[in-house]
């Protein structure tokens, strides 16, 4: 028996043990929540050990406690909720991109609330009609980065209506990239010197030199193109693992892909039972569960998809883990 078949043999008899955890057959994809809307923006909150995510058009922020299976939500009357991230050291406070407003929202995530205090701190895309906040994240300096997208009618988005912004603790939006069509996934390299960014209809993942102190980006280059790699669908939300590899949700592609941004190669594909995969983040006590959001809107395209579309999934046994997400800082 050569060493590989010996290892496989060991794997078979030790099936449940960690010896085989990198083997494809041990990766589990489990639906943990069923929700019908456009779910997005998963954020793992390490302090409360809860997963937060938003349901954009139902205008809700959700919390999910994996230890108890409890889901709670709050309704934001202000408008569609593209992104919500906790504020550092401020209990029950979130920065929220709602409509084109950037607001502070107060919510105790142990409660179901039909209303919340919304304090609008800034408004973007002034003079434009029908744009809205989409994905966003906070950098290592506590600065928010996120962007907007144009109106989406019957799955068609008016191009070049959005803008990608950063917002510091002074709440003054700074234009970073304009125009964009569907401002989507973003994350930073482990060395904190590169911003990875997705404008979905380009099918590309772009990289920019990034300065965490000034918050400036420059020197755009393309590190991966889904179309050129014959991958169906659009790149959507994105996160990074502790090896520096990117995990990208593929909208209309029923999958999550792992990409090496240095070699520009596809490393792995994990399939999901529904096509509109919107975003990903690592969570759990060891940050080794990949939480995946999906959308329940639009036509059903896959067999048995109805029971999965709009679900939130937990992918386990990937053999990798993520990093703690940053929180918005109001007073840096
Ligand atoms: C947006 C959707 C859009 C999709 C396309 C999502 O982030 O919220 O409205 O259809 O991206 O990739
Ligand atoms: Ca998204």
C-alpha cells in the first residue's frame, strides 16, 4: 500500500476523527436558518458569539446564536438595510447602511424589535435616485468601507450608478472608486497592505495597494476573473482565511470558491444547494465555520432549491479558519 492509499485507508476507519478533516467528503454544508429575503453581510461577533446578517429588502438586521439556535431581528423603518456592523465598545450600537443613509442604530440583539432608534450621520449618492447601500466592512483602523448600487429591476441592475466610499469616525464619506455598478465583497490582506474588492458585474476580483493610516488606495490590478476561469455566476461577498486565501460567494453560481490571490488560482469549490449565494464570513469559537448567506428572491433554478433559497448555511471541516472582523470606531 503506498502512502496515499494508506492515508485514505486510515481516513476510512477514522472517519469521524480530525485525521480526515481536509478530505472533501468530510466538509459539511448545513442549513441553519431559513429566511426568504435577500440575506447579506454576515458578521461574526466574537464578544457575544453570535452571527449577525441583514435581510436587505425586509429591512432587518438578524442575530443568530449557534449555541441556542435562537434568531432575533430588528426592523429598520429608514429603508433597505445593506450592511450592519457593531460599533467598538458601544453596547448594542451598530453602524448601518440603510437606503443611502449611514446611521447609528441601537438594538439589543437578544430582543425581537419592530422598531429601533436610527440616528442618520451621513447620506451618500446625493442627487442620485434609486441607489442603495450594498456590502460594507470595517478596516483595521476602525474605518468603514462600503458602496452602493443602482436600481435592480427583474435582476437587471442599471450600471455605473454606484460609488465605493470610506467613512471615518468624522462620518464624512470619502469617494474611493466611482462609478461602480454593484459594489460588493471586500477584505484586506493579512499584511494589511492590500484591499481586495468586487464590483460584481465585472466578474473580477480586484486588488489595490492600501494604506491603513491614510485610508488611501491605488494601483488597481485584477487578481481573478470568474468568466476567464469558466466559473458561472457573479462574484459577490468575500472574506479571507488565515492563510491569506480569499473565499468568494458566487451569486447565480450555487457555490463558494477559495482563491489564492498571489498565484491567482482557484483552490477549491464548495457547492451549495441554492444558486444565489450572496456572502461569506468565518465564525464560531475557533473561527473555523464558514457562514454563508443566500437570497430567496428571484426564480428557482435548481432541483429542490425552494427549500434552500434564502437559507443561511454553516460549512464545517474546511480545515481553515478566518480572522476576527473589525468593528467601527467612533472616537479614533
Ligand atoms: C446585491 C443584489 C445583487 C447581487 C449580485 C448582491 O450583493 O445585494 O441585489 O443582485 O449582489 O451579485
Ligand atoms: Ca453582497
